[in-house]
């Protein structure tokens, strides 16, 4: 409790001495006028000169405002994690409640998806253009003996050249035996364009790692659910593994650049475009003590399984743009991968499981972009020209009725090459060695979105054929055998997500409801039918309007369902039909404040854990976190 009082005293002290002049950004990203006639110290230029640009060339601006969305994004992922159910410690994995989040790549990926929630992909890297240097510091307390930080700085050496460097690091001991999390995400970016803007380039380098103690879950759930004071200290609960660990590491070099052939920009422009990426990854599972949980092993202790992968990607194309007709792009893609181990599995003097899976995949395609007045459209088609077949057809359109109402629609048809760990895997455990030849996964998806002045709604209808998943092959509760399977029947998935915020004076109620329905002959794709989040909060200026305060409660729940279970050996979730989880409430209380460009967060997480039943799980055998008080801040400095 002393930390709470210290934190509150810190807030009130800042509020007492803070000046009224401050920077805030309204809904249109413009700077509000100062309440006093004093000149503003920061930022030193209009906010539209502090640009954040995505790989797709979408532009937003630096935002130091405090809204309820700021609270939703104040977590280790730094984004709203609605639809994801976190495990008991930070930087562990997440169980997926919202299948609509699933966004596969046509090319074969590394796999080990349960380890990739905090892994920053190439399309998630932002690039910057700023009038003056900006520094942003993120800090949050963790669940025992550690901190979570994210430090970022960007600057322009000229209008043409920008650099940014950032590092997100976390260490959290956790409350259970062998649940340590330690992760790091280093990012470096640079953006450049020539004076006549004929040449443009974006480059980034990332180095990322995620180390987790893997306890395998609680072995005696009755002890956890009993409420016995002996076991409220979670380190007294028995877990399956006391020294097992998993590690994911990756590095990436990425370059996206283009050159306009005509010397001056005109009604008609012709450009050459090139995109290059080289990425290496490694997944490792290790344990010193004997493990019976995964069945028989080739060794009885000192397990050490390592999977390595490298991918080189090139995309070369040309584009023709016309201000009336739109942009036409044509390209060729080359995707080369090596997925390898340092040993062979030999049975009856024959290699039953090889140590290498590699290939060179080529595709050709085109893309059309149209933007005029209130209408934007995009069409993408690509198809393989190599032995391995795959294809993508992606058509989307957006219509902006006015500032408060816009609508969009998308159709996606995909034939995806299976991820590499479905095809080949080697392990120290006998049942975890395979070499498969699966068909491509086929996906047909229709998405509709509406953001209006009344509510926001998203609908998705997806048809899945030849769906790949990991199954539960053992009937014993004490042993887990998870192997890849391909479902040879059709799965139909329907979802509807609605968000509406109701306001009355200084009070607001923010509501998000997700409905999901799956039609299938067997329980392969399992999701909760209903997921809800409701936040009731109060917001107002205090201390003579020197501080903006926000406080309230967030309520979350989801209906019971056969949730996928987690297998740390393969870094994947697998389908099971033995245990249902859900129908438990999650209640958080928060106090957030903004003083100038500093946003301060205090949250009592899962405050109802001790009096609404101890049946809360993130996955079978993996309890959700208990009640804990945490605080932190996000501070943006304009220099």
C-alpha cells in the first residue's frame, strides 16, 4: 500500500506546481489554445510537422493526449489487446479470443506463433519526419523483481533525412515457479528522400529476443482453486517444469525504396520500386531435469532443441501513376528460405525426418490504387510462377461520407503455403518429430467496417479450407502429445464487433462487444461466442486545469469454451476438448492523469480475484494473474 500512497502523493505534487500552459491534441490533431497568454514551450512547431509514416505510406501525427484508448494501449504490446487473453506474467504468450485478429502471410512463415505476439514485424515498423527531436519514455512496473521500459528518440538532420532508435525491454520474475520473462526489442530506422523527391528510401534494422521460463502450468489445480491461504503465495504451487526455458531470437534488415524516372513530378509519373528483407530466427527449448509431460524421449535429461530459419525476400516492380486514373503497379517477388536443424532422425537405416527444408518461391502480380474525393480503392493480385503454388487476391474500398462517418469493405482470397514448423520439426522427444507434405490453406474472407457518429461496427465472414492446427493426440491428462493436422472439411467463421461510447457530462461508458459463430463438423476452431469489455469512467481537469484526470473501472468477460492449450515445447497452442474456461469477470480500477506531455497511469488489476471465485484461467492449467497494483508513465519530450 505504501507504493500507492507514494504514487498519489507524486501526482498531487506535480499537479500543485504544474503550470497551466500545456500541449494537448484534440480529435483533429490540432493544438488547443493555451488558457493563458504565455507562449508555449513545446512543441516548437505545428503538430503536423511531427509525422509518423507506416510502410503503406499512411500518415498520423505524434499524440500526447489522454483518452480511454491510451489506457487500453498501456501494456507491454503498446496496443489495444482486446481479443487477447494474457498469461499470468508479462511478456508471456496470449490466448486468442478473437479469431478475426488472425492475419496470415501467403508465404511460409517460421511458425512458433505463441512466441510471436511481442515480435515486431516489418509492416509494424514506423518511420518518422519531425521538425525537432522527440524522445518518448515508457515505464511500467511488472510482476516481481523487474521493470518494463520502452525508450525512443527520433530526429531529422535535415528535411530529407531522419533517424530513429528505440529499445523496449522487460524483466519480470512472475509469481509462479519458473515463470521469469525477459525480452528485448531493438529498432533502428532511417528515412531519406532526395531534394527533388525522385528517390525515396526507408530502412530499418531490428534485433529481438524473448526468453521465458516455461513452468508447463499448475499440476494440481485444486490447490489453486481452494482459496487456502497456504497457496495464495503462488510460488508454493507445484508446476510441471521447474527449469524448462524457451527462447526466440530474430534479426532483420529491411529496405524499401523507389526512384521516379521522370525528372519532375507531373500528371504522369513512372517509378521503379524495390523492397528487400533478410531475416534470421531461432527458437530454442531447453531443460536440465527429466520431463515426462511430453512422453518418451531420446534422452532422459538435458533436453536441448533448436530450430533455425533464414529468409531472404526481394520484390522488384514498376509503377505508373496518373492523377485521374490512379496508380498501376506491377512486380515480381522472390522468397528464399532455409529452415534447418543440426541432426537427422534415422529409422530402419533410412532418414525419416530430414534436417533441412528450403525452397525458392517466385510470384508475379499487380496492384491498383485509386483515390479521388471521398473514395479510395485498392486491388492486389499475385500468383506463383514456381513449382509451389500460392496466390493472393485482395480488393478493398473506403468511402468517407464526412468527418464523422466512413465505411470500408474488403474481399480477400488466399492460398497460403503451410508454415514451416507444420512441415518439419525435430525434438528430443520421440513423438515430436515429423516431416509432412500438407496442402495449402485456403481462405476466403469478406470484411465490412463502419465508423459512424453513432457507433463503430465490424463484420467478418470467413471460409477456411484445409485448415492447419495442432491437435491433442493423447487421452491422458498427464501427457501432452501435440502434432500438426490438416482439417479436410470446411470451416465457416462469422464475427460482429460493435463499439459505442456513451457520454453524460463528465462521465462516459465505453462498450465493446464481440460476437463469434463457427460452423464446423468437428471442434477444430474454438472461440468464445461472446467477448465484452465495458469501461465506466470520469474525466475532468483538476488543479486549476493544470492536470487532466481520468478514473474508472473496466469490466471484461467471455463465455465458456474449449480454449486452446499451450505447449511450450513447440511454442504453439493446440486444440483440446477436455477443459472449458471462461465466464469469470475481470475488473480493473484505474487512475490516469496528464500533465503537459506526461501521461501517468495507476491501475489495480483484477481487483475482484479474491471474492468472485478462483476459476480464472488463461488456458487449461495456466491461471490468469491475481490482484496486483501497478503504475507507470508515458512521457513525450519535444526538444
